[in-house]
C-alpha cells in the first residue's frame, strides 16, 4: 500500500509539473506573438491623427487652386500651427485613374483625436484672423466650388509600433 501511495503521489507531482510547464510555454508563446511583456498590453501606441481631404480640381483650374492654397490656406495653416492647434499640414498631387477621383489631397495632422475633433472654436478663431469673417470665408468657398469639389474626408490615426 505504501508503494501504491508513493506512486500516486509521484504521478500527481509529475502531472502538476507538466501542467505548469505547459502553462508557462503557452504564456511565453502568447507574449512572443504579441511582442510585449504582458499578454494584455498593446503592441503599439496611438499616435497623431490626420485629417485627409480629397479634392477634385477641374481641368484648367489647377494653378488657380494652387494660388488659393498659397495665398489663403497655407497662411491659415501656418497660423494654426503657430497657435499649437496642429502639428503639420501637407498638399499632395495625384494622378487620378478616372474623372471621379481626386487630383489633390490636403492633410492636416493633429496631436491626437481630441485636438482633431474638439478644437473647432479655436480653429475658427484663427481662420477669422487670417481670412476674415465667416461671411467672407463662405463667399470665397462658394467661388472655389465652381472649379473644385471636395470628394470626401476622413481621419486616420498613426499607430506607433513598439
């Protein structure tokens, strides 16, 4: 009987050791796949948020739109950047595959989502200083709509991998 009890104890100890070893290997595999030291930790941090505006400028009006970007949009973006409301801004030229696709992309990068979505009053205040009243801005917008169309906008967030 003593031998039987000893065998049962040994089998129990070995089974427990095997289960513990399997658990350790499973945790190590999870941590290795996730690339972090804790299985519930993200393998990235959330970075800046960028507003992306897709613009279609009609044939023959490209230079006119670029003139507006240089005379009005760029000074507004510079003032907004100086006020600390944005991190950066850019203009991209595209070669559209079809007439319904954009040929200009405007980007405005904010520190985070709160800065992108909750700073409307501050952004309007800067625009009023640089461009003029809301009425002046709206009249100019109507004029630009004759040769350019906003095809869409979206917000994208950079993910910074660890």
